[in-house]
C-alpha cells in the first residue's frame, strides 16, 4: 500500500535542521519562544525531545506516513535564570542525537505547558534576531481535513499554471 507523505512542512513551519542552522551564528544570544501572545518565562526547560514515525489513515481513507520531531517546553519561572542561550538549545539537541535518531528535515512540533494548563501543540516560524535575542514565534497547530487540503492545493496549482499566481484564488482565468 502506497502511503501519502504527510511530513511535508507547511509554508509557515520550519524543520529542526533549519532551526539549528539558523541558531549557528547566534550561540550566545538568548533564545525566546513566543506563544499565545507572550514569551516563555526565563526559566523554561526543554523537558523532552522525541522523534516519531507515524502511519495513519486520513478521513478520506488515504494511508499516510511521516516523521515528526517533538520538543517539549516547560514554561516556568525558576529563580533568577535568564532565557536559555541558543548554543545551549543546540547542545541539548546534539545530546539527544547521541541516543535518538533525529531527521533534520522532519516536521517540527513544540509541546508547551506551564505545568498547570494542558500541553498544547505548536509549529515554529522562522527565527528572527532582534536586539541580540533570537525570537521564535510558535503558532497553534490546527487540525485539518487532509484530503480537502490536498484538493485545494491541486486546484490552486492548476489555476496558477493557467493564469499566474495572481488569479489562482479566483479560479482559472476568471
């Protein structure tokens, strides 16, 4: 049975490899994640990094397969700690790779909780360096109907091919 590769990263997602490469030149800069309109607290921890290989059946009865990496952030205040430097984040991930195979191109998901509220899933945007700090915005990872999403992408691609990107959302040559 041929499975659809559901590991394709959406345009507003980044992979672990891209995140690590971006942090390369900023090892000493504080790494601050933003979610739900606010930054993580300076004492945040990376409590778990896991890699999963998934096989599934979507709502259109299509078999799917993908690899995904989850980084769990515990958003807590702890003493007088400051935000983790980007180099420390890289070191933690490097240590994980000594024990767990991480595919740098895999879909990257952040699991975030303050230890009280339930963990929520987020995707990461491209890191931005501003005022000596690396900022990474996390946005909620929504549910979707994958067959519908694939159909819409195909229709937009067809419209863009015959009319150009500008009219792709209105239908072919409308």
